[in-house]
């Protein structure tokens, strides 16, 4: 599998590069970064004390010329710029970028008519197993329980709530026969009054170097059930991304998520 990595000089980009290098059936063939980056023209594996014969570039076509897959954990505007070129070159995409609005998500859907895309708020196998557990819990605890989602990330994260937290809310809302847009509460301040029944609340924490913690609380009278996932390293996201590449190798086009990659949709509740 021939991979190009977007955001090659960032924390996630470097973790992806290291993971690809340590995967026997994977090869790093391209590395992208933004124009003006001080890392342009450098070897993307230099931080590991190695050489690859590749140079980090801001030229998207140059970065993708030898790639089967592009892994992108950047920002919505950058991902869409990469997507525009990738679909013309037939390069499949694995997108872990968060913060897309509805119009941007529609652009991804349209592009999937030409190329195969895995788009997921979180590529971790453990997080996606947690999504399935939340689906089960929501169906069982569908009455008499207030639902709150608390997430914590590092101080550099620019969007809130996290894509993973929103994904959890969407899974729960769907299991309850609702649309998250109609029942989500993202902010509380001042005299808010009593909690509205049937809503799904979100709380956001930003600080330090927290990789990613998510807890969903089902709060009933006299008891509370909590489902928690904590990430101590970005490695799980990177490993899931390579696994997504193996899945896409057998897909010519279409929009998929990690539930498809892991076969979790085949597990009926």
C-alpha cells in the first residue's frame, strides 16, 4: 500500500509516518505540508533519524503522484483542497479531519462518486468499539436517563466539541430515533432553568497535552452508567488509518466510515 501523508510535519502527521514505516505491507511515497512551512523540502522521516528519498512538498500533485492513498488529519479547508486534486488523480482518501460543516460534508459525499473515501471522526479501533457499546446502551437506557457527553483534549485543538464527541452524540441520537441537531445542548451559562428532558448535553475541556478523553454518562435516579474511552497516544488513530487503507484497496468508490472498515455494522443489536 502506497501512502501519502498530509500535514507531514505535525504531531499526527509524524505519528502516521512512523506507523506507515513500521507496517510491512505499507510504503511512504509522499508527504504534504502547507505553503510556507519551514519543513518544506526536508525528508519527512528525518525526525526518526532516517532517510526516505522523499521531500515534504506543498505541491499536491507532486505529493500524490505515486500514492494509492492519502491520509489526511489536517483542517477542513486543507482537506478539501487535497480532495479536489486526489479525485482527479484517482487517489483514495482516509480522512480523520474534524470540524466540517454540512456543505463541506456534502462535498466529501460528492467526491465519493469518483473515489473511495473513509471519513471518520475517530480512526481508533477502540473508539469505534465504544460507538457500538453506546448504541447498545442507548437502546437499553432509552427512558428515564439523562445523557451527557464530556470530552477533553490538548490546548492546541481548534474545534469543539470534538468530532468524536459529536460522533458519539449522533450514534446515541440515532439509536433513540432522533436527530442530534434537534436535541443537542452545547452550552450552559447563567440561569438555564431545569434540564430539558430528552436532550443530549456536551461539555468541553481543553488543556495541556491530553490526547483525547471521552465519557458518556447515562444519569438516572439513583444510578449512573458511564462509558469512557481514553487515548494516551495518537498511535491508535494512525494504526486505524492504515487498516482503513487495507479496506479501501477493495473499493473503487463510495463514502465509508470505520464502522464499515471494522465490520461493526454487521453486528445487529
